[in-house]
C-alpha cells in the first residue's frame, strides 16, 4: 500500500471546502463529505474515482445497501450486502439464525410486534433486557438494574418502542458475566479471527454513568483477556464461524467483510449479546495497529475468497484505547468549542485517531462537535505500559472534555477477573451451605 506524502498534497487538501477532520486530511489526497448511507451519492463518487474496492466502516451504509449499489458498478466491497447485514440491523434475525441452525450462544428471547404477551414474558424472565429490533447506535438497549428495576418500567419502555411505525422489540433474559468483543475476517467460507477486546461503555470511572458508544478498550499481549479461558475464545470463534456458514446456507450469499460478535462470558459458558457487521469502534483501533499482515492483502483475500491462503498475523503487544469526549456527552455534548492536544514529539507507540472534531492545522483551531472527539491508543509490551502511554496523552488534552482514567488499569482489570472467578466458582450444595451456617451460628 502506498504511503502518501502529506506535504505533496497539502495544497490540494486545503482547497477542499468540505474537509474538516484533520485525521482524514493528513492521509488523503482528496475526499468528499456527504451522506454515506445514500447509495446514489456514494455511487456518484465511486464512478468518478473507480476504486479497486471499498471498505464500509459504519453500519448505516450497510443497512442502506451501499454494498449492493457498488457491486452493480463492478466495485467489490469489504462489507456484507444489505440482506446479509441484517445480522446487525435486525437483532431478531441474528437470534433466529442461531436458533434455526443449532448454533449455541442465544439467551432466552422473544420478538414482539405488539404488546400481546409482552408483560407475561417479562414476568416469566424476571430480569430482562429490552432491545429495539434495529440499529440503536449502541444506546437503545435498556437493561434491568441499569435502566429500570420494575416490570412496569420495562413494559413502558417496550411499549414506547412499539408505538413507532413498523417497530418491533426483542426481550431477552438478563445475563451476568463479563462482556468482550471478538472480530473476525470472513470471505464467505473462510473465517480468520482477530484479537479479543474488552470495550467499556459506561461514561465514568468504575463503570458508572450512562452508556455511550464506547469510552475505550484494551487488548493483551497474549491475545486473550485475563478473565477468559482458551475454551471461551474457541467457543466465541466457533459462533462467528458457524454463523457465516449458516448465512451462506440460508441466503445463498457469501458474507464478505467483518463479523463482530459481542459476547459475554457467563457461569454457563459464552453467550451472544449481538452481532455487528463491521469493525467495532473503538475495537478496530486496538487490533488493526497490531496487524502485521498488509491490510490491503487481507481485503483482497476477503473479496477473492482466499483468506485460507493468507498468513494473517498480529504482533504480541498490548493496546489501551482511551476516548476523550466533550463535557455533557452522550446526551448534550458541548459543540463548537476549542480544544488543544498535547504538543511536542508524540510517543513512538502512541496512535491518535480523530473522531467528532473539525478544524485543526491550517484550518484554524481544533473544535469539538458534540460526540467522541479523539482516541489515543497506547501500544506496549504489556497492558500497564500501553495504559501509561494512552493516559499520558489523554490527560494532556485541554478544554471542556473528559475521559476514563481507569481503562486498562490493574485495578479495573482485576475487578473483571474477580467477578468471573466468583461466577465460575463451584456452587456448594444447599445442604452444605445450611450446615456451615448453622455451625457458625452456634460456635
């Protein structure tokens, strides 16, 4: 892959009126801003440049059928077609695929288009999760104990969702355990797994505050996570693999792109929370810097169906990603306010990724636009080292911003380990518990 000489294209880049993101600007000869979920707009730009292939990042273009539109132009994509992308865009579709093909991992669940039987099923589950049967941007799911603590509150939320046109909801049992992300490359037949990542959705340290699109994440140098076993990874990888085969069998189409399973390790094994049909954010920023194989080669193997012929390797290093977000995020993040990033030479193992920002460089001050602004990824020989690198950068951003200081720290990771250890501890028979309690009472 050719590395662009930034200075060579600076004049061209700065002449583009719609260019805002300084990160894209630094690595692009030219680009255009617009609605990526508008197939006609994307097609017009693709016809102008005729790329060898496209890599689809967000979920909205997948749901809109951009991959199908590009295919009609003879431009292949790393990303599934609209009907295959239902793996992400319809939570009930994903559940039913697993159910129909005998793939393990589903919790108890039921899909509702009306309120008929809704209250009764919630009562049957006791503690439950309510999910809109569609894209939610990581923020539409509500969980017992976090967002409501009574059946009536859960019922009211589900009813609110069902009142919308053509709406449906999925109600599932609440699972207890530790969540993790496991992404895989797929060419429709062959599936190659990446490195497991643990994302942190809560806004504040110690997993407090509202859910967000993701405040940061980490990976470990041994390509596992401290609270997982090798069997856990095997089972999660098998689910990713088997769903690709099931989609081909059921829909007659090859899933070419990224299969991203959001899993939870529980006392009784691995369960699937949901699938995404593209790279995760922030998870991609953890795994792709460790990819030793040329990413272009990986994309071409996905498109040609030859992943099995490519030696895909990841370096044995750890990563920690920390997002800097505006004050008031996620509901009312401050907008159009200037921030400044650390100055001086960057650490050699630090990666900086610009998100919801504008300006910067020759285009004036760097400003917030209301959502997650900048992600810093530290890369180290172990998680401690990676965390120090990421934290050093994130803590030096000046402006009305915040970030989680505890992501990747020993204390938080040990909390996860302890949680899973307690869950997996052998359960003593009730008679033994009663006997021991009685003995302590009278000793």
